[in-house]
C-alpha cells in the first residue's frame, strides 16, 4: 500500500509538471499498482488451482506458493507503474492553431 501511495505522489508531480491533470494521473498510478497485483495474483492462483486439479496432485504447501505468487505480483506491479510514470515523462504536444492561409486577391 505504501508503494501505491508513493507511485500516486510521483505521478501527481510528473503530471503537474507536464501540464496534465495531477489528481487523475495519481489515481491511475495507484490503481495500476493495486490492480496489477490483484489481476496477477488472481490469474496465477487460478493457474495453480487448475494444475493441481488436472494432475490430481495433493495440495502443495500453500505458504510457499502464496509467497511466490505475491513476489511475482509485486514485481509486475512495479513494472506497470514504471510504465505509467515513463508515459508521464513525455511532454504532451502543444496544440497550436495555425490559421488558414489568406484568400487570394486578384488585383
């Protein structure tokens, strides 16, 4: 949870520096960190359950499997949050308006 808060603070600062909505990007960064952990842990838990079910093996020591799933989920959370922060490093292009050319004059 601390890393989600840190990523939200970093995203807020980077977004404000780039002229973007800081609060929105802070929420996106925190949701990315937490959401990635949730999705990865759910996916890996389903995979482990299916492997155990289809191979008719006895249940493993869940403490060891749980730690491995948590480590993988946290590492992937850092990766996705890093991607969001790298995206915020890019400065958005300036929206400049170029007026149309003046009409032709036939003098």
